[in-house]
């Protein structure tokens, strides 16, 4: 998929991250970072509506902490992120040499993003028990969000009015800060990080509360 996206956006549409850059390697590496981060969101959110439904025995027959299912799902997605990041580092080393030291700060940069994804997973996991078709709607929305996030293009390419809207997206913040750290070698914008952490923590807490409140009726509708 990376090769396909690079060909379509880098060759056909001639997208560039900077005006002076004409390197397809640079475009591919920056695109790959966006795909890696977005992959965590996509994997967790797409699977979340079916997490509880896939384990009816945990609901009806045994005492099981159902709230850990989204955590396990997030853990698997983060493992896939690490594998993909290892591939990215290999290609970066071949093209440019040793990675930037900012790579070590990537777990900190992605902390608000993971909390946001976890909260959304709790919410959708509970909602999916009551509304069985929500998974199909989520799949369409996740695909739309991919193209509405700075995965294939930098935020700077958008008209000014749209930049402000996208800048508040947790996905956009995670993608842009990841690129800044591992490719451009700049640091974390701590003001943005703190605000994002606060909002993501609120979303995570609300998702958990929603899950705990609605789980009482899981056995009745499954």
C-alpha cells in the first residue's frame, strides 16, 4: 500500500512535502510515518465495535474484566507500530544514515494519541453491543478520516481556513509531531502536547465511564 500511495500521490499527483523537495524517498518516508501512526487508530477503531460481541462467554458465563479487551487491542496495534517503525528505521538508515535522536521521544509524543484511541475504543466497544451495524458505519468513517488527515499531504498544503480545523485533530497532532521528531529532528511542541493530553484524557475517561455504565446490560442483549 505504501508503494501504491507513493506512486499515486508522489508520481501522478506530484505531491511534495516542501516546495524545494523532489525526492520520492523523502515523500515515501514521510508518508510511511503517517500510515504507521494512523494504522494504530484504524486497527483499534475498526475492531472496537466487535470486541465484546466476539467474546459472549466472557459476558454470560464467566466473571471477566471486559474493560481490558480494548487495552489488549491497543497493545496489539502498538506492537504492529513497533514492527513497522523498525522497517521505517531500516529504510531511513539506507537513505540518510542514523535516525534523529528525537526518535527516542516518540513514545512520549504518542501518549495523548494512545489515550484518545483507548477512550474511543471503550465507547465503540460498548456501543457495538447495542447497535450491531455500527461497525459498518465506523469502517466508512475511518476511511474518510484517513483522507481528511495529513497522511498524504502536509497541513501547510491546505487552504488557511482548513488548517486551523485540522490542527485540533488528535490524529493530525500525532502524525505531525511524529514526523517532526523522527524525520525533521525537531522537538515536541510541549504546549500543544499538554493541551492534547488534557483533551485526550477527558475523552479516555468518558469512554471508560460509558463502557462501565453500559456493560450492565450486555448480557441482556447478547
